[in-house]
């Protein structure tokens, strides 16, 4: 989808999916109100968050490397890599 419709639109779509997943988790009524459906909704929201985060990571790396200055392009792409980000324990 991203190559045909543009990376920016794909990134906006994944961010929207993340927001929907977060809203599902935050706004679900409690177990006492809707019973066993509450954990199912929370699980669905968390799955939506996870899938959108996984898709978003590749799109963000490519998008930032495309809009970065020529000199900073490599460092911008490498700092968003899943294996060598500054927050990752894999590279420390």
C-alpha cells in the first residue's frame, strides 16, 4: 500500500490504527459491566497496537531517510532501526 499511495499516507494510517487500539484499551468498560467481552476487547486493542507498531517502524525509517538532508540521511535511518536504536538493549 505504501509504495502505491505514498509513505506519508501509510504512516498516517498506522498512527490512526495505533490510536484506535489505544482508545479500545482505554475506553473499554470493566468486567463487571460487560463480562467476558471486556478482556477480548482489550486483547484486540493490544493486538492492533502491536501490529501497527510493527508496520510503522519500517515506514518511519524509510520516510525519515527520504526527507532528511543528504549528510544526515544515514544516521537518521540507522537511529530508527529496530536493532540499533538508542533505546534498544541489543546495541548496548
